[in-house]
C-alpha cells in the first residue's frame, strides 16, 4: 500500500525517520517536516470526504501508523538521544498516549463512517485490533 499511495509512503518514511532519530542517527528536522506534510494531507482527505464514507484504506492505515509511532517511539528510546538533538517541534514527542488516543479516535470515526470494521480488509483489521488494545497493556 505504501508504494501506491503518497500519504502511506510518507507515513512509512516518517516511522522510519522517527526510529532513526531516537537511535541517535539524526533526522530530527526531517521528522517534523514529514509529519507536517502528513497532517496536512490527512486533514485534506478528511475535508474532502466530509461526513461521507470516502476514507480510503490508505488514509485509515496512515492514521493507524501515526498512532503506532506514538506508542513505539517511547521514552526508553528517547533517553538514548543526546539532548541537543531533542530540540524539535513538540508534535514529534514520543510515547504520548494522549496523541495515540487522538489518532485512535479519529481512526474509529473514519471506520464508523465507512460502515464499520467489516469494510476493512481482514489483515488490516487484525492490525487495528492490536493497535487499539495496546493501551490496555501499555
């Protein structure tokens, strides 16, 4: 899906750069820039869809990837990054369960507007179920 949809490609790139950033490999500025383009594109797709069911799998998947990034780019990874590399836009703060919840709520609304979980491909549906249950064990 990431190779067929620009938003999914950018979301995958964002997850990779976040991971590299928290390993101390740089990419801090790039994370913030990529995230800004992702948020703009998701917002555009939301506005374009209105209250219809016109949310693509790629849009729902992109939101789920953002939520997953909030979970796995956590404080343990962040602690290994030198302080001078942590001066970046607050939007990229890891391990933020409030942002995770925001992404989950948005994703749930998109899925409900589409007609429910049965409109989601089975493999992706499993990913969503795992993602939603992370907070209960996190």
